[in-house]
C-alpha cells in the first residue's frame, strides 16, 4: 500500500507524529503525507562494492522481492543513505507501516514547548575561526582552478546525557509543516533527525518532481527587513549563479530518465522558519515505469547544492577541509515502494543523536568571491532550525 492509496480511515499526521518512538520506529513527514515505520522485518544488506551507491537500487529491489515472496504486507523500504558513496545505507522493510494524511496549514499538531533538553555543553567542530580559514582556502583553490564550487560544513556538538529525540522531532514537525521532517532509527541508540526544506526527488506513478535549493539568506527579525532580505536574495547575481548551476545539474541528471522535463527559467523564493532559499521546481514524467524514485535519487546524489562542482574535485576538497565525517548529513532520507513510487529529501537541517547528546550540521556553498565571515554567518542561520527545536537561539551556534 502506497502513501496515496490508503483507505478512508487513514490516520492523521498528528497521530503518527505523536506515536513516534525513537529506537522503535522511524518517521518521515512531508507535504505529500506521513509514514511511521515500526520495527524491522528485513534490512537492506551492505554492498560488497567500493561504490555502495552503484548497486543500492538492486539491493533494495531484492529485499522488496523477499518481502513479496514471503507474503509480508509491507512492500516499502524506509531509511537514510549517507553522503559518502562507500558508506553503508540504513534502509529497512519495516514490520508495520502506518500512513497519515498530509498536515494542514496549521501543521501536524500544536507546537511543542521548547526546552533546553538537558544540554550541558556546546562545542564547535571546527571552531569558528578555523571554519572561516577553511573557506578562505577553498576560495583560493577555486581561484587556482581546482573546482568551481565546494560546500563546506561545520558541526555543533550538544552534550545532553540521556537525550530523547522524540520531543525535538515533534517540535520540528510543528515548526516546519511544509518541509520534510524525519526521525530515522540508525540502531545502537542513534537517531537521524531533522527538517529538510529540500526535495531531492519524488515519483508518483510516472510523475517526477525535484526541488533543488541553492542560494540562501537568513530571515529578518521584522517583516520589512525580512522582505528586504528576500528581495535582495532574488536579485543577487552570486546566489542566482550558484542556484543556476545546481538546477541545471539536477535537470541534466533527470533528463535521460524522462520522456519530458519542465525546468522554469527563473528561480523562486522558498521560505522556512529561519531561511530564505532560491528554488526551482523541476517536473517531468519517467519514460520507463521501471525507473523508481530510488533510481532517480541515486542518479542525482550528490547534487552541487551539497557537494560542489565538479563532483570528484569537490569531494576531495571536502575530505581535505572538513575535520569530521559527514555520515548521513547531506545524504538522502525517505522511502521507496515496490511500485517504484517514493520520496527522497536531501538530509540537511539535521542532527544525529546518541545517548550522550547530538551532533548538528550545517554547510554553505563556497564559490569565487565568497566571504568567510558571511559563509560562517550562513551556517549559523541554518543551524537555527535545529537550535530552535532544542529551545536555543542562533547565538548558540557561535559558542566556543
């Protein structure tokens, strides 16, 4: 049963968000609907290849085939795929799968009270000055012709013994009802949680959609300032160029799979609670019904919005300039079913929680002319999504 074909007694998004239990279930909520995956019937096995992404679609199809042959009622894989091509994805066929209607304009439920969640310490990785220095090095390498763009990230560790992700996931679902809220069980007491504004790709029947975002500005504190920042972003030559590169790359990756593809000539503004983004909604139809949402997602991943261009050179720069392993950050999170329908979001505005606390992540696209201070400020603003759900302000992104 897919998310669109549920009976009239389907649960609400609020029901499923309330029923979410870290360690026992995984949640994925989007404007299209909500999934609550409970238990693990069968996990997608690791790849024997160096490029694990290359045979991911085959392994997922095999596991769905096992579920069908055994008569298991759930024919959907849910979970997350990491950034690095050689890292192991965490994808499972759940024991039970509950479906919820899309949230209404008011969101999936009443907002959760914001608390500090027992946070005893915050630590930057890297420190702010080192991140700014890395941006400066990247700008120099771009000037030397090594690559044209790289996305550099930083992390914020929040110490919180006994941390419970559930209230944070519920707060995110209430705060960002128009985005993609997720709480994915990674096993061993770890949870991937967040609220991404960016749809990597979805497929419904033969209809395909992708909504790449690139080019960002922090929201303003008052309506007039907020409107000014939005208008400035829409006029920004630097941001429009950065966005055009990403939108073109997404369209080029989808085009071989599509009988038709529509790409708007101009970007539009996309708003979240903390950020303005430039976005382009790319739509089309697959030529072959056997082309699944996961096939499309793996063809797109990683986009220049989370890695850079050219991809190989940008990946190498990330390995050199970032002092941590991204893990699932800037990977993809979502689901695909046996018919090929599915929905995958880019794993940004996120954190990975463990029993001792959580690691928050944010990045910025570095191009020729990028200012280290401005890029640092952008990452602080992007950390605001998770910080707000923790009851903290963006000022906490700049702690030592």
